[in-house]
């Protein structure tokens, strides 16, 4: 991937400690109408269902309730909700029945706290839509004559959809800044929006609605009405543009019976199986049954243009090893992508693999070590993340080294997360890793015991940058700044895309960070041609052009989960506290992975291997894999441990 313009790493310090303010929007009156028994639909939300002829619409009806005492079971709707749609506002001649559900967030079992019973949550799949056309729709309850207004969206074409404008935002929250983000996204007229986790931050509020958390109960207690407030805030955008969500750590919301992601799964179904309609399945886990992963990862495709893959950084009890459901699904999904028909390959998930901010630094290193080689092998172009409450764009990178055939990683966790100085809930992350942290000398202090969301911690060292922590902004960090904003990716054609990040300063066309991506260069990156090219890439790679540099052959994954990493010692000796892997070569042979075959023709430069991984990995003392994790019961203590802003 070639970036234009290019240059040395840039850092802008737009926000200081004094003005790091993101005041939360306080609870407002319920906006549901008192007529029709409170069944007037609200919180409408479109989800693209994987092909131009399908679009799902979700909505809420009736009031959610905060209740004291043991909560009732989720209410069951005795009437049927419908969506009506057509190609004319005056002729909604098609009808589809909706699946209606509800959920309970039981907090009474945790410190006798108020619980929450959700509104009715309905999900309708509109099918048979004409490609490349305007579609009008409304939703509601015919029995009560309770209908929404008529809204419209435009379907994708069934031929290439260039140019395609994609909005990207994460860590939105419910603040005045997030309201600006939604307004700016609406004005920018994106055709589809990625919303990459940490949605309303309901668990940053106590069950009585006050801002704050209880020590030892973070992720357990929340103020669930903020989900409804969030849906109302987003509705301006999500009635006319599909908003494709993924999970963050603040969506986990543990319950005493092992239920996780209840609000997220119930409100935002995704096309995990596009051949079926929305299916709300609640995730639960126990000592002997690790959490299923219903609705936590999925993929979708815009014809002739791009394949998008949403992953999750948070599956209870998951070690993120190759022998896990998400990894196997991910690999299989990558294999199916035909890059000759669908050139762009984009992955998004919450916690970043590549970040030079101190907050959450290397927090999902185990996942990176396992998944990054797969992304490299199949030529992923772009990786979008949130979690770190700032903006950072990398250059093409693989294993913390610049690599023209690696993906570009972009963190956009600056959507509007609420917080104020001195509250313990900062709005933005301001500190860079080269400024140091309490864990730099001994990262073992990060090993939470046990942590079912991250049951295994992996520690890696980069001696050329100072060790576990880095002593300077890395050369692959192209641009970083701490300010609220949003981003847009415009896929211009099969090879070029425009990227821009805008601050929420009312100047939507100012383009605070603007570059052009060229995925066709260098020509030696055969990994971007698809699975067939991957299988024979090393042998078939032509001699590199002088301007392209050598073709980096595909690295085999470093084995880090369930044992010591493979590979030889690095030159320079061992770091204290454990064994390193990767690095030393002898006689042209690389230890710690499969030896890639040199290209035909004997070109010396083309025989270079992908940079060997520099890894030192240790299991946190007392932590367990999914098969042995003893976590059960109320699950109260595990998330209170130290860490680099654990639970950003």
C-alpha cells in the first residue's frame, strides 16, 4: 500500500489536560408518545443484510422500566409488528412481519441494585429490494395504528459501487461531542457507517443514573435507559443509512447468570447468517460452557467493491488461539473473498493491534499475535479500531515494522466518549507510550487474575524501540492527535481510496488528516490478489522493481497460546523475565516458522523473509484457558485489577 502524501510521523497535541472535557448528556424525558398505548416506534436503525436486495430495520416500542426487587421475566409481545415498504412514498405495497423480543438486565442479584426491563425491540427484514434504488418504508403496529413516519434509504447496486463513501466512528458514547459526531456524519452523506464498539457507555453510570462506577463492579452495574437515549440520538442518521455495529468492552455488561451482551444482542442484530432473518440469541457462559458468540462477528460485502469483516475483541473465556470459533470462521471467510471481483478487504474491531498511546497499550497482544499473520497472508488493506480515545493512522505495518504489504491500521476512538478531568473518566487519551507508564519496567503488573474477557496476556519486546514500551513515536505511526472527530473512507476505484479525518469543529471539509491510499503498489504484494496468489506467492513473485523494494514473504504465525512461542533467540540476548522468540537467522534459514521458498530466478533481494517476530510471552500467573477457567457464580472481583486503563 502506498500513501500519498507521505512523510515523517506527525503528532498534534490539540487537547490538553485542562480542556479534556466531554460532558455527558443527562437523562431527558422519554420521547415516546402517550397515545396508542406507548407503541409508537422509535430508535429506528437500518442494518445492511449482506446483499443489495436486503435491509433490516430495528426499532423500539413501549417504555423501558427501571425496577426494584427481583425483576420480572422479559415481556412477550402479543401483537405483531410490521414493516411496510416500496419504491414510492405514496405506495408502500410490500409488508413483512417483524421478530419482537425484549431483555432484562438483572442487577438485583448484584448488590440489590435496580434492574431494567427493556422496551419491545422489533427487527424486520425487508427483501426483494431493487438494486441501486430509493426505498421508502415505515414500521409499526397495525393493531394499534401506531406507525413511524415514512423514511427512505438507497440500496447498493449489484454492479461495482465505486465511488463508495464509508463513515467510520467509534467510542461514540452519549455526550455533546457524540451528538456533534452524529450530526457531522449525517451532513457528510455517507452511504454506510461503521460503528466500532463502546456505544452508550451505560456501564459508566450507576443504576440510579448518576455518572460513576462501583469499585469491583465495573461492567456489572449500569444505567440501561442510556441505551434508549443512545438509540434516539443515533436515529437521525440510522433511519436513512445502514449503521454496521461491532462490540466493545462496554457492551459486555455481565449478569449473575452468565449472560453477556444482552442489550447489544437484543438491539443490534447483524447478518451473521445473511440467508436468515434477524435472530436475537442471548450469549451466556458458565464454568463448563464458554460463552457462545452469537452476533459478535460477521461479514458483509458491497458488490464489486469491498468485503467488510467485523470481529470482536471480547469473547468470554476466549484465548484468541487458532483453535477457537472466531479464528476458524475468520480464516474461512478470508478464503472466500475473490479479490478479482471484490478488491478491497477491510476489517474492523474494537481494541487496536497497533497503537502508540499509553492507554490500553498492547492490551490485545495475544489476539494480534494470532490474527495478524492471517490478515497479512490474505492481504487485508485496512484495519479500523476504537478503544483508545484518540486518533491515530499508521503506515503499512506488520509485526510493528513498516511493511509495504501489511495493512494500514487506523484508530478512531474519538467519537465522543463522555468524561471530565478529575472524575476518573477522562474523555480523551492524551498520553503517548514514549512518555512512560507504571507497567513499562515490568508488564506482569498487567496480568489480571482471572479475566474472562482477556484470560491470557502476551508480552512482547521490541529492543530497537526500548523494550516492552517504546521510547519514541514509531516510524509506522504516521499521524496522531487527541481530539473528538469522525472519519470517512471513499473507495474511488479498485486501486485507490481517499481517507480523511475531521475534528468536530464545524468545518467538515477542512480535512484535518487527508491521504490517498493506493493498494495496487507495490506490485510485489501478491497477498492482495487473493487465496490463489497466497498459495504460490513466494515462488511466483517476480523480481521486485527498484522502487518497490523486496517482496515480504508470508510469515507463519508465532505459536504463543498454550506454550512457549516458537523461534530462535534474538540477537542481543534475553530480556529479564522470560524467553524471547524470533530473530536470529543462521545460514539463510529462519528459525521459528516455515521457511518460505525463494522466487524463481535467483534474485537475492526477493528471498528476504517477512520480518521475524520479536516475542516474549508469558501467561499471567493463575490465568486459565477457556477449557479450565474456573470463573463462575457472580463473577464480581475479576475486573478490578490493575492495567493500562483496563476497560477503556
